[in-house]
C-alpha cells in the first residue's frame, strides 16, 4: 500500500435533497478503501456558476488516501453514479457532484483528470469551504487562498446554520470577499 497523500474533494448538489446528499456523500467518503476522511467544511449555499437551476449546497472534504489519483477519481464517479448522478450536459443540475480538487502536490493535465482542478481558483463555492479547513493551503503558481477569495467577491456563498446543515459548527453567512481568517 502506498503512503497516504492529502487530497481534497469538492462536494455539491442542487437537486432532490442536497443537504442530505452531501451528508451521505461524506459518509461514503469516510468508507472508501485505503482512505481516511480527516476533515470537512461546513455546508454552504451558492448560486450556480455558468449554469442554471436551484442553488447548490457545497462543502469540501480533506482525505488522507493511499489511492492513486485516477483510482480516487473513479471511486468518486462511482459514488456519484450510485447516488443517481446523470451527466446529461455540462454543468447540468445534479443530485451529487464530487470533484477531485487536489491530490498531494502533483499537477496533471490529462483529458480525464486535471489537478489541481482547473477552475477551483475562480470558484467561491470551492475556495470558501477549502479555506475553512485548510487556510494554509497554496495552489501551485497562485496567490494564497485569501487573495483568491477576494478576487471572486461577487459570487454569493452563504454558510448554512448548524441546524440547516445538521453540522456541529457555529456559523454565520458571509461572502467570499470577507474570509473569516
């Protein structure tokens, strides 16, 4: 077995019961082989970006995994499929979306997998929960997360209350242009 690598997964859903879908997906991630769920963010509500449909519920999970990046991607896609994900068109509304954001410190640019995720640095719904659980993280060749968050200040991201998110965190709504750290 390979030594565990720190990886981050973005979670999103905007169809059906998105809060329940994210909670179930976090449990699924905790049960992946050769993988430990080490942290996850609060849940956030965000407007669709480059898409239409209801607001999304988003989160980010940190994993320590011995799975190689392509194997982890396949596992994530299997979890999406098992939860009813249908890829009808690009950026379609979805019952569950699991994106491999970062796998260790590697960079890849392949047809099936690009790491770090190619648009994450432009997406408040990814950066906000990522900054919550890993504020020290630096994406290769980019400024710190706080600066990336400031650059996407027009995107609405609201932390859900612990009651709404069924999460044990004290929270309040804020925009990505005002990180809490």
